[in-house]
C-alpha cells in the first residue's frame, strides 16, 4: 500500500476523464486484471459509414420458422414417455407415417432414446429453394442430454402455417459462457444444440421490390440526426430530393423512373452512400460477464468520488472522444490506476447516480 498520495493526471482530448486529477491510496500495479476480464470496450461511431451498415430496406428481414421434432439415437438420456405424453404422441405419429402400427394391442412404447424438441431457424430474405440454413434444437421434455442424437425430418413452419424448410441432421452441442472467473469458462449445454446447414429451404417468401414506387429505409439504431443525415446524403448523391426523413427510425425514398427496371442497381447505390451517424451517448454494462461497452460522445461533469481506497476528483472541463488515440489514453490511465472490473462498474454507477455521467447506462 502507498503511504502517500499519488496524483495521476489523465489528459483526454475528448472522452470520459478530461484532464482529470486522480488520487489513489493503493499501489498502481497495472491493469492486467481489467484485460483478463475484458472489462472495457470503446465504440466510436463518429466516422463515415455506409447506409447499408446502419439501416436496412423495408422487407429485407429474416423470417422465423418453427417446428416440433424428435431427436433419436440417444443413449438412454431421452424423455420418459410416461411423463411426457407429447413425446409419445409424436413418436406414434412418426412411426405411423412409416407404416408402423404402434397403437395395436399389446404395444407398449418404452424407450429412453427419443426426445421431443423444438426446432427453430431464421429464413433470410430472398433465399430460394435448395438453399440451406442453420437450425437450433432445444429439448421440450425431461431428457437429460441430446448429445449424440439425430433430428429426424422436421417441417419448419412460418407464421402462416406453410412449410418453408425441412430440417434433419446430427446435433452439435452448444457451449454456454458461465461468465464467471478469470479467464472466463464455458460448459457444454446438454439440452440445446445446433445443426449447421441442417434445413433445406423448400419454399421462398416470394418477396420482391419489383413493383415498388418508393422504398423505406429502417435505421438499426433510430436517431433523428442520423435519419436526417441519411436523407441529406442520398439527396446529394442523386442531386434530387428523393429522400425524406420522416422520423428517427425511417427514411422514405422515391424511386426515380430511370431505375424502374434496375432496382438492384438503385438499392446498391443507396446502400453505398456514406453518412456520419450520430447516436446518443450510451454505456452498456454486462455485470455477469464483467464487460463494459462505452459509446462515443460520453461526457462527465465535475465531480469527486471516494470509493474504497480510491479518491477521484474530476475538476476540469468535460470533453468528447474524437479518435481511437483518445481511447488509448483512457485505457492507459485506467491501467495505471489498477482498477478491477467490479470497481469500474461501481464507479460508473455512482457517477451516473449523482448526474455526473452524461450518458444512458444500460445494464444487461
């Protein structure tokens, strides 16, 4: 422990602790623990980006598919049929389709090698018949493990009840991050699995932009200024007022007549327009994993904080981060202060609670 006070000044040209005077009563031993826990990740969105990276065209979205299936080939780790009637009913229906009568006199299904599962997938837009998509499989009954099992042919339905894909294949078991310890550890989930490319598309959604007279851009992170910048950027590129920002989440674009037979060319040109996004200041904290994501434009007001063996005084003007060099300065400063992940999370919460941290904190 240090007997005297160590005054450490962080000069940041634009982020978080601007010209801060930090006084700590414990020895500065480095910030390896912070890196081990992967505590701080900074995000800077001030640079120009393409429209297609921050927005999507209306209609260009995935469609959720779902089905009820059976996983077979388990080594005594499947459902107990007397406890899970839906598994027995599903097995009987499956056998019936194969011409096996399992409802006759004297037939008593007793097996632990079968499990009822839900099968889900996302059908991306514009995929046609024959493409394959990944599927997720989750146990429904009291099966203790799906490891080593195979999903039998399972129709995947859309919200309208139509079959859009057929899933089948051997399961790969998922690893689950425990979010504890350093380094972080993971374990294999026994009742959830995936089948990469396990479903074949049998029916496309049939969506097309062919007859559109206008198209809507939907921002992935709604923001009024970003929406305005997108509309302004598109109008500048086309030298015409074809785009209108209607709200923070949507931009309406009229399709010029010269592109009536070339929609893909028009959409490509729109997607390649570059703009400068302007998102609100946010800090996202995952307390389970100890991860902190700090967005751009985070400001902090003059304040003083005493926490455990740390005395922190921020007594100069606030500023905004403008570059990755500034981020490096911040990380270097925290490194020398020797704070742990838990300490940083507590500091952020405390500064936010007194109104000194000018950002929205989202805790997951």
